[in-house]
C-alpha cells in the first residue's frame, strides 16, 4: 500500500480524493463477492486483482512504460486489441463504472448524460484513476453521441485518436472499418516505433483469439443446469478482461474452467432452485455489479450477459488464415463488425443474439438493463421486448444509474419478475 501511495503520487493523482475511493472498495467487495457461498477456489486470482485494482496492474504498466513501452486506453468493444498487442504495446480498458466519478464528470457534461460517460470524464479530470494517468494515448470511437462529444473534452487533456466506426453493416462499411483499423495500426507504429509486421499481427490475433476462447469456455460452463459459478463472479472476470495481461488472463480463466469442469461433473450448483436470467443491455464497467447483485439476492442467477462486458466482447473469432497485413486487418474488421451495438442501424442482429443465447443458456427470463440517458439502447429496448414476447421469452426492461437510490425499487421489481417466472 505504501508503494502504491508512492506510485499514485508520482502519477500525479489526487491522493486525498483517491483515498476516499479506496476506503469504500473493501466494503463493496465484502458485500458483493465474499458474501456469496461456495465460490470456486480459482476466483482467488480475480479477487486478488480486484482487491488491489489500482495497484497491481498499474504497477506493471508503470514498469512497462519505464522500459519505453506505450499504453493505449480504450473505451469500446469495437477497438481491436490485436493491432496494439502486435506493436508490443498494451491496451487497457478505461470504461468507468463508479458513481464516485460521476460528480467530477458533471462539471464538464450535462447532468442528463449517461453515467458511464460522466464517470469517464470524472476519472480523468479528478485524477483518481491510475489507468487514466498511465495511458499514453486514448483511442476513442464514433459510437453514441455522448461518447463522441466527451472525447472532444478528454482530447483537451490527453492525446486522443478517434476511430470512425460505421453505423451500418453494408459491405462498404466492413471495408471502411478495415481502413480505420489501418489508421490505428499507423498510429501505434508511430507511437511505439515498432512495425506491425504480418508475423507480429498474426501473433496478436492468436493471443486475443485465445483470450476470447477462454471466455467462451467460461460462458459455456454456465449453460449447465447445475450452475458452477455465479453471474456476479463471471461479471468480475469479464470486467478484468479489459485490462489484464491477455495471456495471463486466458491462462487464469482456463484454470478456473478446469475447476468448473470438475464442479459440473460433481453436480455442484451455486444456484439451487434459482431462476436463470439472461441480462442484456449497456455495458457494466468495473465496479458496477449492481444489477447482478440485485438479481442474485432476489431468487435469480445470471447465466449469461448479452453486453459488451459479456458475449459481445468475445463471441466470434478473427479468421487466422490471413497472410498479409491487409488480409489480416480485413479479417479483424469482419470479426469486430459482427458485434451488435445499438449505435448501429438496423441492429436486429442483437435481437437474434438475445433469443439464441436465451435458448442456449436455458434462461427463464431476460432482463434488459440500460444506463439512464442511453438513448440508443433505451429506444431499442421496445423492439427487443416485442421480439422476446413473440418468442415466448419473459422480459423485464429496467433503467438505472450508478447510485443506490433506486436499489430497493429495483429489487422489488426484479423479485416480482422472478416470482412470476414460477
Ligand atoms: S460497442 S455498447 S462499448 S458503444 S456510453 S452507448 S451506455 S450512452 S458504452 Fe458501448 Fe462500444 Fe456499443 Fe459496447 Fe449508451 Fe452510455 Fe453511450 Fe454506452
């Protein structure tokens, strides 16, 4: 901890304010994670990463930068880590999931902005997140209007590169995204001084594919009728995926899955008698565990997340058959364009995914959870509800923010929904 204080000081963080954030974390971890019964032993690694979330990984990034390495901060599941890794650089997710950062963001943004965006700005401008201090360049993307405009404000304080994400999925849009990925490659080459050769890019693709495969394996475990791991624990793993070292992360997830294989064989079930819930909607950035905690303390178990901190992050692999850098970049673009975000029109692929996943994971019901003021997901929720109802899938739509003000009300609604599932 003393070392952490020194590191945070050297990173120019607001130590006094940051102490306030650190003070609440152990309580939150205890309430949300340690109160669960019969957790897999291999959660130890992820618990450790969480307990020292602003110490362990940041210390590695500090060391990496001392040796000349470059760190790129990202905010969206569409930004391909493959290209960054191929330049021997590190990609780290910067999405922010704490109410602690929201007031800081409100100094720069209208109050009726999505809390994820407000927290992003608060984390940067309050100087209370080491990851925001450690990223040399931020990679933004044209997705929703709020993020797009917030990046302009972040860009006044930190080097910012924006990727122009198409908002439709026509053949020319796939080519356009490949072109944007080429620009990203040029940027990381320039920043790092390292060339992204075909060999390096092939290696980067393999590394990130292996990470995705490990997450797919973890999710497959949850398809069992005996659920070997809670949704809350799985969400934590998905959140850590955005900033841990990809090779180590994949190894730790696979180790956990070995344990889960055994638990499944032995009939261990962490959710005896609970209703299986699929959550869909906006991402849940660390430390946002609110909805999972509410569902799993109200008679439900979350068996799948159709979100960017869930299946959208890891489903589908990059085709590894590319020989040239251009071919590989097109394959990367093709994989990422397969993500179904509400920023796209039309986005019926997401409805197909929700229905497919609800069946695969044997969900009793779907809860669509959207962050307040996220227009695209909010508007899309109506059509998603119609589709689920047409398929005979019970559906509940909820809107929330990062505060606990609505927790009791949400718990009542979730409890009633789960009871209705019979
Ligand atoms: S691919 S979901 S990570 S844009 S910030 S859209 S909640 S108003 S995060 Fe996203 Fe990429 Fe899409 Fe995924 Fe709404 Fe808030 Fe915007 Fe958000």
